[in-house]
C-alpha cells in the first residue's frame, strides 16, 4: 500500500482517509493537482510571491478609492503642516527635511518589501524562491506516482502523472532550513506545516518563531540547513 510522503504534509495537502473511498481519493487527487499548479505558477512567473504581493499593494492603492481616502485621513494633515511650515522656517531646515524625507521614502520602500516577504511566508504554499519550488514539485511528482496507481487499482480512478519541470534555478537561494521529525529522514521545508504538526501554530506566526521553538526543543524536531 502506498503511503503519503512528507511532501504532502509540507504542501498542506490533507491525507486523512485519502484511500478510504472513491470520493476521498478523488478529493486527495484534486488537492495534489492544485498544489502542483501553484508550484508550476511560481516556476513560470518572472517574479516571486513576495514581489507579487508588493506590486499588488502598490496597484491597489492606485485603483482603490478606499485606500486613497484612508491615506488622506491618516496622513493629509501631517503633509499639509509640513508644506506650510516649509514656507516659513529657515531654508536650512527645509533642506534638512528634504533629506529626511528622502531617507523616509527609502525606509518605507524597505518596509513594503520586508512586509511583503513576511506575508508571502505566511501563505499556504510558503515558498518564495524557485529553487525550492522546483524541489517541492519534484518531490510531489515522485510521491504522487505510486499513489495514483493505487487509486486506479482500488477505485478505478484514473489520474495523469505530474509532468517533470526541468529548469536551472541557480540564481535562487541555494540553502534553506530543513526540518526532520523524530524517526523520519524525509524533510519538511514549510515551517508552518511543522508548527501545525507540533501543535504550536498561531496566527501571524513567523518563520523565526518556528526556528526558535525548534532550537529550544531538539527532541521534537531537528533543523538542518540544507543546500538545494
């Protein structure tokens, strides 16, 4: 009997009762192909999930009147005060303010980037670089192959194989934390899936939160930095 590998847990594909009956098998297969499609989208995109979130935030502000109204409510008075003051205060102060605002603009761009990156890490797929997406796609393809044959044998459910996606992603990060549960040599790469397995997941949890917990509880999970 084929057994689900850790990649299904890693991609948060439910595996409970996936071979109990025909409908459960079909639902499992549907979730497998949804996960495969998400990974393939990451591989096909020119940008990463984090940059997509960043671009979306900028686009939403331009297109959504609600955000523009909220912007005015939050910042308009402060901006008007600065503009008025700049007509009255000594010119060196205006020069100093201009320098400070240029730095502020740069800091805000960094904040947008950092928050987008953190938000992308909280997404279900939890993958922000193509090299890891390529590895997860390969693991999913290999783990799905024996299971789809069993589904055909048991329930006459015929599903296609997941096609291999060749590619060279050398420009992507080359190392990532790998999480090993006790007694398993099959790693997990999704820190939030690990947190759920350990029963410690909470809303707005960060990857660093998971790493700190794992370091404090080596008996529950081992973390190794792995080259991809």
